[in-house]
C-alpha cells in the first residue's frame, strides 16, 4: 500500500478502510500500514476493527449476499469501520451511517453508496437478531480464529477463556524507570507533580503503570532518558539476565531495542553486542539508545550466522528474544489474529530450536542464557526448552520462581502484563 503523506487531509474512515484493506487482504502488518501522520481516530478505527475482526467478518457474511471483488475490498473494509463504530464505539446510528456513506467519495467509489447505505440500515433494523446470529460460531464469539482457539484451549484447558478475554482488552501503558537517573518512587513523584496518575507494578522493580495512556512528550524527563515505554513482562528480561559490571553480553533479535536499553541500564561498563536481521528495525534500536545516551555494538546480521558478529567471542550473558507467534501480545497487536497462520507455528519452532543451539555455543561455561518469547503456546516455550535440555548435557535450568519447573509463563493480563515466557539456563562444565 502506498502511504499518503498528507493523511491529515484524508477522511479518517477512508484512511482506516485503506489500511484495513492492506492488512486483511495484502498481509501487511498494522504497525507498517499505519503512518506517523495518521490521527488517533484512524488508529482507533483500525485497532478496533482488527480486534473484533472475526465477529465483524461473520456479520458481513450475513448482511452481504456475495463477496466484493478484490479491487473493491476497500468498500468492504469501510463497511467494517461503520459496523465497528455502531456496535463497539456506540456511535449514534445516523452519524455512523451518514459518515460512512460520505466516505465513499474519498475512496472514489460513489457507485457503492446504495450498497453501503443498505447494509448498514439493514443491520440497524435487525441488530438484536443479527448480533445473536453473528455470535453463533466460536471465532465470532471469542473474536479469535478457530485454529488459535483450539491451540489455546488444548494448552490451557483451565483458563483458556480468560486468556482469550484478556487478549481482547486494551493494554495499559507501562513505563520502565531508568534507575540510573532516579528511584522509582522519585519518578512516581515526578509523574504526580505533572498530574499524571500512575502506580508501581508489583513484582517488577523498574515498572510504573499509568492510569491513562499519555503522549511521551508529556512524560517528565522522557527525552533525556528518565523512562521508556515497555510492558512489565518485557522488563523482566533485563532483570532476569542479572548482568554484572564489565560483562560481555549478546542481545539477539534486539529490535526495537527496549530490552537492549534495559540491559545497558542494569550494570556498569557492559560490552553489549545487539543484533537484528533488519536494517530498518536496527535503526529503531539506534534511536532508542541515542535517547537513553547509551552505546552498544549494533550489528545487522542473522542470529544463526554467529561468525558474522561474534567471531572468537564468548559471552557471559545471552538474551535470545526468539521470533515467535506473538500470541501473548495480541492485545497490543490485534492484526496477529488476522496475519498469523496455524502452519507458522511449526516453522517458528524449527527456527527457535536452531537459534537456541547456535547461540548456546557462544556462551561461556558458567554463563547464563535467557530464552524469551511473547508467546503463550507451549510448543514455542516449555516444549522447546525441554527438548533443548534433553539434547545438551551441559545445560541446566535455573528456577525463576518456585511454581515453574521449566521457566516462567505469564498470561495476558497477569499483573496487567502481556503474555511472555522466560527460561533461564546455565552452562555447566559437563559436556557428556
């Protein structure tokens, strides 16, 4: 999708319809399709329509007797936006219909006025019955694709419905306090002085949760590196890695750099190599470190090609933030439910296993390896670690807390955090 550089002049419903078309039908990620020029309204329409993609799709199938041609999917996406506003935003009926129909001018599809008007008005006339019919099947009822419902239900039979429910909620805004600048209590006082309501996130010593999201420009000392936006679960990486002064540290799959910054804040004089295979994403790491006034050796490389970035180097600490299904962060990235496929999981498992093994060879005896994913699927987490331990006699699990034998699984919404998994592994001298 070609991005409009003058998005402010574009009707927000038009912009949202085009972005949704790009995500749903062209496979583009929402973060890529949205531009910095898009208004908060455009962002909300896109996030909301994707969060409730399954029920909206079910409703559109009921309301429209035949599917539109691919070149006209922008019209279908505009209908999604209109239905989202009526059902989930509680926009007044006449405004939602009128504004959605008017937006067709911006899409240059005036021929569709009667269609869009009829679809929305038919819904309004029979919405109680239609919404009941819409929710007849599980994907619409839980707002998740069936394959993912099935996987989560099988993995977590006792709390699968709560996981899905939490994943459909909006996530809070959490900050990581730079303890080199001030204590957490001192930063909370600064937020209070700025009339920004916030409180400590229990169990994560660096984390502060805001009552309401804020523009980072309004956060005290943000441009000077006093805090960073980072979910509480993601902050655990820098804490669990337990870096000590002067250590050699590898941060693999480092973009966008939140964990890199936290590692560098956690101890003095660390020698950090941060790698990512995307030059564009590595630029984000560089920008984040520049704001924090921190330095690392940033290398664009494939993590499997250890000779490219770590020839003759062994590390005291390695963080592998492994490529994964991202099923733990759906509340922040609802497009995952649209873009991810069941077949992706097996491919990701293979890649994770290969990365684990390749990077393990670069860890010093006695060193610590932290394996992390933002997944809630055991195949990528506990199963992956169990298999790794079976194949490596010199790998020993380090307990993170008393309740977990093979790492720590955090579910979406636990202590207001995203879904994450961590396994801490120590390298012993045993090679048999």
